C-alpha cells in the first residue's frame, strides 16, 4: 500500500525534492519552444553580425565564421520546426547532441576563430541553461563541465601563442567555468521548485474539481430543493428538485427560473430580500400558486454565502421542502405505530373470534326456528368476513408473502362486476351514475370473491370522492385479450372524471399510510394492491381520456390486470372444471 506522501487518492504523484518536468507536459512544451525560438533568434543575430562585420570592416574577416553562423541558423531552424518537444534525458543522447552539443560546438568554433573585436564567451550560458531546465541535474553539471573544459582548452591554446599572459587567460576561464556551474545549479533549483509548486497547484485544482463534482452530484440528487439567488432575484443555480417544486406543471424544466417578474414568487422574493437586509439566516413557510393550480405550501430556509472579497456580493442559498411530503412523512410515522398497534389488536381478536364462530356453530345445531337459523347464519357470515379482515391486517403488518391462490375461485367478471356495482350503489348515501361496460360472454379469472368485492368498492369510493356531478362521472370497463408475452390477460378499468393528481401524491399513491386527506388512513390502495399481487394480478394508475360523443374528457384511471391462467392447485382446478 502506498504511503500518503507518495500517492494521493486523486491519482497524482506527490512532488519530490528532485522532481523533473515529467508531470508538466504543457509547461515543458512551452519552455522547449521558447528555448528553440531563442536559438533561432540568436542564429539570425550571429549571421547578421558576421555579415555586418564582413561588409563594414576595413580588413574583411574570414568567411568561415559567417559559414558557421549560417549553418548554426539552419540547424536551429530545422530543430524548431521539425523536432517534437522532449526532455534531454538523464544521459547523453541524440536530443542533447542536436541542442546542447550543436551550441557548444558552434560557440567554441566562433570563440576559436574570433579576432580581438568580438568575444563569444557569454553565449555559453545558453546551452548551460537549456541543459539545466530541459534535462536533469547530472546533465546540467556535465554541460557546465564541458563548457569549462572548452574554455580551459582555449586558454591553453592562447597561452602557447602569448606565454606572458598565461595567468590572466586561465583565471578568466576558471571564473567563467565557475559562473556556468553556478548558473546550472541555481537554474536547476529554480526549476525543481517551480515544478513542485506546479504539481501542488495541479493537485489542489484536481481536489477542488473532484470536490465540486461531488457537491454538484449530491445537490442534483437531493430530494430537497436548492436555489442560489443573488440580490436582484436572479437564479444562479437550481437543482432538479427546486425546479420541480417551483416550475408550473407541463413547463419546460430546461428554461431558467425568473423570480424577478411573476407575482407567484412574491413570498419567496420577500424572504430573500429579508435575508440580504438582515444578513441573517431566515426560515418561513411560503406559498406558490400557479394559474389554474392549487396553492403549494413549502418550507423555505435561507443561508448567505461568505463574501470572498469586498467587490464580490454574497449569494443567498434557499432550501425548499414540500410541506405535503413533510406532513406525509410525519403521518407515515404516526400510522406506522398505529399499524403495529392494529396488528397487535388483530392478533388478540383471533382467539375470541374463533370462540364466537365455534359457539355459533354449536348453537345452530340446536336451533330449529327458521328465524333463529337465519340469525345464526348471519353471525357466521359476518364472523367469517371479520376473520378475513383480521387475516389481511396481519398479512400486511407482517409483510409476509403468503399466497391466496389456494383460496381463489373461478369468477366470471362479466356477471360479478355489475352485481358488486349495484350493491355499492344501494349502500352509499350520495349515489353516482356508473357506466358499466362488460363483454356479453363470460370472462373467467382466478380470484377470491371477497377480495374482488373489497378492491372494487375501494376504487369506487375513491372515484366518487373526487368525481364531478356530471352524468356518468364513473365508468367501469372490462377487456380481455393477450398480454405482450402472448398469455391470456383480463384488464379491469375504473375511470372517473376527477382532477389530476399532484405529482407528489402520485409518487406515493400505493404506499401504506400515505394519503392526501388528513382523515384517511392511507391503507385503501395499498391493501388493494397487496390483494392483487397475492393473486398474481397487478394494479396501476394513469391519467387517461374517455370519449363522450364528440367530447374528450380526461380523468383518473385505475387498472387491474388479472391472471386468467388457472393455478396449479388440484382443488382449484377441480373447481374450474365444475364452473365450466
């Protein structure tokens, strides 16, 4: 496992004391091209200088110097145009020979051929600098040593021609060589320091970028709305939850929110203004009501960002939460505890209920009066219904997967649906017109008759609660055909012309203990779906249209997909044969 100093979780290598420029490709390329351009410029200057000396001097200098400068200019120009940026490497290689070697050879030749009017010694600083910055410390010192040896060799050659000036020549060579070593060492230290600082800066930038991406991902997936607003009510940023809460229905969520104009944002603007005025965090319940929609209550709290400099104004961060979801969460916790209590009560009811059923059976054996026999049968029927209810409550509370297929019967929906609808209309206080459309032929499904009655009555109660007083606001239709997998399927649809459900209500429609009304337990649709799934059926909701003559009426539709295949239980198979 790598240590924390050698590697980081961002994937960057930690800078070392003698770090090279391998981690800085862009910076190295810029430096390399800068040096190559400087060499080309220097070659051009040398050619111009030699040409000027050749044209202006009373005694024309040798053409060899002009030829050397011309060759040097052509070599540097070819290197600048054709070669790719690369390091000199830790040892002598082709790159070192084409760059540093060419410079040393050209400058040494010019120094050897010089006359008393020009001194080319300062030019040796360029190859030493290039070796120090573009190569390693070893190559920098080797280049400085090469320059020193060339200078000492030139001083020895001059001392043979003028023996009386030997000490001055060697002293000048020694000082120049020492300066080259100092330049190589200082330049290398500066490069190492800059490389270390650049690597740390890149690592910090990468860490900031990763942290920013993590923060953006968290904010994007938050269920709570987050807005960033300036003092002019301009929305600088908003996560999808905030756009969903504030934008009107059927609007384009890609369009930016504009809080500065529409009066629907009045409460939110006042909260933001108060936050900027007091420079303190605020919290308040606000209301947003779009045209044609009901008011949406939200809990809003604000927080100001820190001003990084006096010229930059801070931002107001607004956190929004739908009050209905918050109340639904509280109601869920409340009804969850009530559900546990109901399960305990239902468990305690089972034993007395079994005693009642047994006592009623014994009593029916000794009763001969027809009226009393009818009463005992009535007690038996209601006791059995109560026993089924207790069993269902325990089934839901314990979240067991006990299948009811063994108690399912073959039911003809074409006859059962109209009968259940008539019974429901005789029991409700405010009767609603129901249009029942069923096939003329029998439609057999495998289901518990009491569970089917409970599901349909629950859906009818919900439809009547939100239906309009228009004629036939509730429609029930039955269709049979083939499913996508070519298996037989039967679909029951209960449609009503009620208003569309809110998105937050539709999202939690089949969850237990969730309801948009305070007096509802929120168990009706959940129990219906559980009963459907226990028989191999499924329940779904969608906003659908129905046609009335020339008018298309939108409404809410609950559909139940039945399983028309007979179960594998032998008992129920024999029932199917008897029914057919």
